[in-house]
C-alpha cells in the first residue's frame, strides 16, 4: 500500500498542496527503484532533477503513471504550474478513478488561477474519496481564495475531524471560524 505525503507550497491566499506517494510496495515492480530515487529527489526539493528523471522514464514508458505524477509535482513545485496542469490532465484522463490525480490537477489549476476548473477537479477527487483529509483541505483552501469563508470553514473543519493533528489546517480553520464570528470554535 502507498503512504501519502503532502508537499506544500505557500502563497498569501492560503496553501497549495499536492499529494504524492512516498513509499512503494515491498515486492517492487520493474523500475520501482528508479521511481523511489525520483521520489527521494522530489522530497529533497530537487525538483529539476526529479523532473529530468521522470521525463527519462516517460521516454521509455509513456504510460508510467507514477513517473508522470512526479513530473507534474516537480513542475508545480518548480514554479511551472501550466506545464504541471498538462501532466495531471493526462493522468486524470487515463486514470479517471484515481482521486489523487484529480486533486493534484486541481492544485495545479489553482496555481494557474483557473479557479472554476480547480473546483471541478477537487470535486471529482472528493466524489471518489469523500473522506480524504487532504482533498477536503485542498477544496477548503480554494474556497478561502474564492472568499467563500463559510464553505472554507466547513471543509477545513471536516478535514480536521479526519486528521486532527494537521497544524496548518487547524490554523486556517480557526481563522475562518473567527471570520464567521465563532470565537469559541476557533479556540478549540
């Protein structure tokens, strides 16, 4: 099974998150060592090296979803969100039932300012996995950017119910509660 790790890039309107698998099965499929090395490069913030490695794998295996996901995440975190959108669009088209790719597409779309499209992608991720704390938080941060404070509060609080230890989500949820005049809830 895959563990998920959030990669974060902050901006003044809230948090942009993308999610990436950081562990691979014990019985690794062919190329898994190369993918593990790419994941490590990404985790170390070496986005251009991870991008280059992902492109190398994709030259040989154009359908390698994990390599394309690392490519998209590397592009996004490397400040090239429009290119990341293209990578995540391919993933979401070829793997329409994989919520992670829809969430990452939403994050890339949000980074390009395409908020309506981002909402659609996040909604698809949540349709597939409604009880995912990361996906709820992603939609919550989008709602902050869209100035929909009540919706943002509700989504961030729902995320916290699933993962109460997320400090950043807790801070933004408290801020949204304060904006809604709910000081007691904010203190919690």
